[in-house]
C-alpha cells in the first residue's frame, strides 16, 4: 500500500490528533486547508461486477481447464499468443500482488470462434491457479486435493 506524501511534517497528524483527543476541528495549517471545503459522499460504492474469490475442486473443472493446467506444468506449447502474458488484476478481485506476479492462459471453449471467456490465471506460488469462466468477473482458486 502506498502512503500518500505528507503535506507538512505534523499538520495532518496533529489536526487529526486534535480532533480525536480534544474534539477540535481537524484542520491542518497548510495552504490546502484554507481552500473551499469539498463535499464528500459518505456512501461507499462497491463495484457492481466484483465478487470474492471462491474455490473449486480440481475434479470439478472442465476437461479443457485440465488440458490448460497440464500445458502450464509442461511449459507449453500454448495454442494462443496471449497465453503466458502478465495478468494485471485490474479488476482487483485476486489478492493484490506486484506487477508480473500473475499470468493468464486460455481455457478452450468448445464452439467458440475466439478465445472465449474461460481462463486460468496463475500466481508465482506453486499451484496457485485461479479459474474464471466469465472473463475475470469472478475467480475460483483451484483446490488440487479434491
């Protein structure tokens, strides 16, 4: 997590401490504090399509996902040029990691004229494989013990 740059050495911290301990206003002595107040919404707006990471038994995966996992274990060759490329996790559903941690691979979809929506996304840890059947809207961690 990035820590935002400090405006002044103690301005923001001192103002917060004042507000919490004394009950005074939380105003830092900075030029930004003298600007017009900004209205903020108190309502948090979760992303409509984001779901939590679930889990799925290896035996419950479609056979094409087994094929993809076997290709990953062997190091290829992969049928699609994008297979093995970095997955950026822009959706923010998978656990936050550094750039280059995740890689994506296509799971063939029978009858699809293109790559389809199914993917395996791997993490750097051994057997950290996530399956998505809906093009990154949800993920399931593959449980190899069942």
